[in-house]
C-alpha cells in the first residue's frame, strides 16, 4: 500500500537522492583530514551517511576493506559523528571495482550518502502533486570545460 501524500510505501521515509563516492588518499594510514568537513555536512543535515567502508590497497596490490564496525577504537571514535545509518549497502562488487581503480599503497573511503537537503524539497514537490521530469548529475569535467569555453569567449565566469 502506498501513502498518497509521499508516494512511498506506508511507513517508509522520504529520502533525498543517494550518491556513492570514493575518495583515495596516499599511503595506507588514513589520517581523516576530511572528517571535519563531513562532520559539518552531517551536523547541518546537508547529507546523511548511509554506509561507509574503508578500502586499502597495499604496495603489492592486495585490496582489503573494513566496515565501520570493524575499525579500531580510535577510528571508530573519529567516524562516530558521521552516524552512518545502514551498513552493508556497499557491496563486495562495489569494493572490488573501486579496488581495481586504486593506486597501490593507498587508502580510500567509500561512502553512500543521502543528499538530505533534497528530502524536504522532494516531500514538498510530492505534496504539490509534482513529478520529477529530469534529474541528472552533470559531471565535473563537463562543467569545467564549459566554464573554460565561456572564459575563452570573454564571458564573465564566477
């Protein structure tokens, strides 16, 4: 049965768009410099971390992964404010694909996150009987190329 107001199955929450992101860092000691920014985004309800896996690739190319629950006490404390809410959404296939792309002797954070800011907009759209006609992420390189082209034409680019 579906809730007529939300368009979701009864009892289901409205979610914003989900993204998966892999961030690679040199060395096999993830120091967590990016954590402060992620903490801010989570605290402001801009994003919600759904799943997070730490993936390492050794100097010899061996790939291994750790779920949040498998990390040591220090790492768990540092990552706790991210409040990852669902585990196991990142699959072994995801980890293997990312592992192939990593450089040897690196650590990566692989995370699925909800664009929580969009959930309220989605809810408002559904309540107004609206529907999404197009939603597509424009790749960064396409944006950069367009800005470069505009700048070359003398257009103001901010």
